C-alpha cells in the first residue's frame, strides 16, 4: 500500500522549496500533479506543475467523479485525480500531494491513514516579510494573502505534523525524517516483517 503524504501551507511559507527538496532527496516518491482552472504563472509548465484545463472540462471531470478530492481555492478549481493512487501503487511509490486545507480534510476522510503535514511560517511578521520580498504585488494583494494565510493557519490543528519553517535546511531534514519514520511504521510493513519473523521461529 502506498502512503499518501499531504502537504499544506499558505503561500509564502516555503512549501514549494521544501516539497522539491523532498522529491529530490528521497527515493520512491511520486508528486501528484493537480488539475486546475487557473492560468499558468511565470515559467510553470503544462502537465509538470499542473494540468491546466478549462472550467467546463473541470466540471465534466467532477461529474464523471474523476477526482479523489477537489476544492475551489481563490475562485479557481483545483483537484487530485484518482489515477495517481493506482499509478503509485503499481510502481511501488508513495504519493506527495500539495493541496489546500479543504482538500486535506476530504482526503483524510477518505484515506484515514494518509499523513498530513502543515508547514507554518515562524510568525506573522516573517510571513508578511516573505510575501513582500517575493512579489511585486500591490500592498492590498499582499494584505489579502496574509488574511487568507491566517484563515488557513487556523486549521493546522487538524494535521498530524506541523513543521515550523524557520530554517530551510533544518525543515527539509525534518520533512525527510517524517517520510522515513512513516515508512517504518509497523502497521504499514506487516507484510515485509512477516517472513523475517518466520526465520526466527523455533525449529
Ligand atoms: P497555487 O495557485 O498558488 O499554485 O495554489 C493555490 C492553493 O491551491 C495552494 O494552497 C495549493 O496547495 C492548493 N492546491 C493545489 N492543487 C490542489 C488540489 O489538487 N486540490 C486542492 N484541494 N488544493 C490544491
């Protein structure tokens, strides 16, 4: 059984950097490329960062029940396709989902042993500073993002792990440690340990 890792964080928390580090450093992880109706930004690439589709196509896919979870975030649809789990299972990989708090809630309902991780900026001031530093957006847009972040952060208690991202190297190590520890949970590796235990049975 593949493990489903859910990573959520408001923008400016450093999530993308940590997720790319994780995918680079830990083997056998499959990133779930979401479907979205928002337009590509900067150098985002079709089918690599997202599957960019129209609202009409998204709604058709909802009607066909293709999504494991989906949500409307800031006026656009975002969703995780069901096929990601089959693909991960057949390849023997675990899955990493970068989804919002609504999606995380739906997924935990469907897959209770999914592992959820919330990435938290160390303080409101630092998050505000990061939002200023990385964007050329006007102050009112930044203020809106900060309000949205505060709203999302209120949900962090529903997550299994909260990673306070004060120092990127340390946070990357912790995220990697969470994945490795979850992979070693006895309940997840019963099949693997059974034959080992059998070799110790009294002859
Ligand atoms: P952005 O537009 O900045 O890439 O993403 C906006 C928000 O949508 C982020 O919080 C991101 O985690 C979330 N998101 C991305 N893909 C999905 C998805 O498939 N499902 C859900 N529920 N949220 C998603």
